[in-house]
C-alpha cells in the first residue's frame, strides 16, 4: 500500500548520511564552474568589428616585420637590429605597428671605401617594396655620399696623373676636372631622392 507515492512502511522523513549532500554540493559546484566558463567565453568572444581589427593588425605586423627584415638583409654590417612599436589588439595580443632600423651613414676611411659604403646604404634604404619617406631620406644621403666620393676620387686621380706626367697639359687637365666636378655637382642637385630632405638622418625603416 502506498500513500502519496511513498511506501506505507517508509518514513516520511529521510536521514542525511552526508553522501547525498556531498553529491548535491558537487553538482552545484560543477554547475557554477560551467556558468563561469560560459561567462568567460562570452566575455572573450570578439565582435565582428573586433575580428576585422585583429585581421588588420595581423597584416600590419607582417608588413612591418618584412619591411625591417629587408633593410637588415641588404644593409648587413651597417644596420642594427630592428626596434618595434606595438599595439594591443582586441584579442589581448601585441602586434607590431611600426619599426625602425639604425644604419651607419658615416663616410669610409678612403674615398673608395665611402663610395662602396654609400652604395650599400642606398640599397639597404630602398630594399623594401615600398620605401618610407625616412628610407628615401637615407637614400638621398647615400646618393650625395656617392657623388662626393667620386669627386674626391677624381681629384686624387688627377693629382696622381700630374705627379707622373709633369707635363704642360695641366691646364687642360684642370679644365677637364672642372668640367667633371661641375657635372657631379649638377648630379648632386638633381639627386632624385633628395626632395629637400634633411641629409643627417641616421635611421631607416621608420614605417
């Protein structure tokens, strides 16, 4: 015989042995943990706009690092390591959004060394697919270094020639030198990378 779904011989009260309560507590704890996890997931779920921002930051990071790597590869021996500026994205990760590479633009110990060094400086400055304005400034510096070095080399060659020949053609040699110097000075003025920039720049890759 049963009454209200309870066995007639079963007491209407129950004795808590501790097992039931522990099980209930464990279930409550698991439910609480699940709810916390769901809340955390919802909290870190990015909106569509945030996802697009992350994609843009990832692309910028790749572009900046490739830009600086190109400088370093072409200017090996003259460049320093890259320095980056970062921005934290919506996903809480840091992305490089700018960078720079230091480069030695001092002249060499001889005109020939300066000429060779200037060529490498210009190659390093123009190495990236899209050189920045700062890169063009350094390229201008290197181009003027090349021209000055060539002028110096021509002067040295003329002096050596005078010493060897000691002829009466010195006036003609001087005229030729003046013409050559004038041409090089004109090339300096027509430097395609100059664009009225400050030629004392010592950094490339300001990107």
